[in-house]
């Protein structure tokens, strides 16, 4: 089960030839973007903010930060899709993305990391009875420790066994210390960043996919001072990544909607109709807020809601209930798994990665947050490289078009329940919700929109795609 073990798991990957071809194309794009970023090291910016942004970009596009050196963060977050999943065939079929160990899949679809750094630190608002802020679908990157949810979010995937798969955080720090951007990192964060006495077996330890054995949860054996140094450097890696995500290259406010606000463009009559519906009859704006006095139009209110999304039977996660070639069981619940969303995070249930500690004082909020999922931003919700490209929607990727999820919001409580394998699923019937706990029945499910009104809403949301203004 040494360094060669991942290969054993690779062979049984059930990805289609179409998906493998598309993955290869995305990986080639990642390599190109990384090479261009590395070229900038020859004459790095002299401004510290831009140095931090460049560092963050270099790490986001660095495959070496995954256990098998085959998966960059960007594999799930590419610019041509608004920094979410860039593989149409995976969005259409599996919903979730394979990890560095290619037979392991997550239980959720990738979120966008554009605009994520603008989420507030997770806090409880007793006036509205809501938790507000954080990153991830279940808010588990709270930002309470680093003061930045996006930084804490960046600390989840590297050691998530179904994502980048490193056995522990010291491996991520070690891998960065071996990369060409190390001098830039030390220039920004200080020469102590990698002044760590690495053990002789560091390569073997870090080549073995996580999770680490329960008896040895930190298998890179460091002195207490070196452990503290590695932890601090890991935090600085995360802050650099969040710095890049907050940069104008990622969080750009350059959509047609922004141009209309700036009086540099006008909506078409149908887009205007969609916006009027968005703010009125369709009630979208009650959660996907378009801003207010002194408030950026971020198209989310950073709360969580259970909209009654059906389970996505296409998720490979449901069949990850047996030990893989490395003896790891990602989903002991098997087909009976139900995503508990924010409630599961608060009750510190079985989480694949937990970048932030749970505030024990919030435990009492868990029942009221069971099955609730963070309201995502609608910015770039329809950004895609070409019209035929399929994007997935909902925390589990159940929906595969914007029209379909709008139709769901409109008709969830009007149309009958589907029979198994019903050909009318998604148009004239809906499956049962994955969970009815705390289901939103006041703003979703019976909106009374016509087919043309649904289309107008989609057209309005297409004006939220960045890149319209230059």
C-alpha cells in the first residue's frame, strides 16, 4: 500500500471516454495557465497585494498540491464556467467531481469561488433567526479563526480524502516548499515559512492518500515548533488563495447587469421583464439579493435554505460504501445517505473535511438548520464556454439547466410526484425532496409563473455573466 497504491484504485474508475477526454482538455488548460503564472515570477509585481494575488493563483493551478500530483484546485473551479465545475460531461452525469484518487467522488457539486471572499464571517443573527455567512454549501468554512471564510474554505480540499487527498496539512506546506514560487512566498510571508526540519520519510508519507490512520492523525512527525510553523504557513497559503479569489481577475463585477447599473447598457425588454419578475412575483430577490443601500449586488443573502431539491441518484458517492483499494470508505451510509447541510456541520457529524472548528454554542441551532444549504450567488450562474455546455445546479447537481431549476422553484408544490424512471421528470412531475426538514414553503414551490415568465427569468440571470464590460 505504498506510493504505488493509488494506481490500484485508478483502474476501477468508471469515467466515460467523453469525460476522460474533457478532463484531459481541462488539465491542459490548467497547465497552460500555471505556466503563464510561473513566467510572471521572472519579474514579480513590486506591490504586496499583487504578490499575494499571484501566489494565490499559482497555488490554485498547482496539481502538486494533491496527493497524486494530478488535481489542482482549479480542476473544480475554472474561469470559463464562472469558477465552478468545467467538465460538461461530469456536470451532466455524475454532478460531483473525482478527487486526486480518481475513484473517489465528493457528495456535492463544486461551488463558484468567485465572490466567495465577500461572504461575511459566519454569525448568528437572532433578529432574523438565521446563521449568516461562511463558505461551502454547509457554511463549514466559518472564517471565525482567520477572519475570512474564503481562506478557511481553501483549507478544506487539500486534505479532503475525496478531493485533493493529502493525508495532512504539513504535506501541502512541504509540497509548496518544493515549488518555483517558494521565493515569492518567503518574500511575502517571511523566511520562516519553510524553515522546517522535514522528516526523512516525508515523500512516502505525503504520497499516500488520506485520511491518515486514527492512531497517527499527523503522520508527518514534526517538533512542536515546526508543527506550529507548518500550521502558520498553511494559513498563509489559504490567505493568499483568498486574496487571489478577491482580485478583479476572479471577483470582477463586469456583467451586463453591472453595465446597466453604470448606465453603460440597457436590458432588452425580456431581460427587464425577467428582472421585474425576479424582484416581484418570482420572489428570487428575497434570498438572492440584488443589493441595497451601501450593499454590493451579490445575489445572495448568505443565509441557508432547504428548497426541497431531490436527491441526485447520479452521484457516485452513493456507491462509495465499500472499502476502496486503499481501504477507505467515503460514505458508510451508502444509498441511505441524506445530506444534512448546515445541520450536520453544526452537530459535527461525519464530515469529509472540516476546515473550521464548530462553535459549541451553536449546537442548539442544529435542528433548525438540518438540510439547509447556503444560498449561492447567482453571479455567473449561466457562464459557460459554449451554448451546448451543461452546467449543474443545486448543492448535489440534480438540475442540469437554469430553466429546469427555475421550473422547479415555480412548480415544486404544484406538479405530482414522479414515479420511478418517469419520462416526465423535471417537466410534468418532480421526485420527492431529499429531505423535508425545515423545507422552505413560503417562497418556493407555487409561484404561478407562465412558461414565458420562466424564460424571462433565465434571460435576466444570463445578464449576471461577467466579461460583458472590459
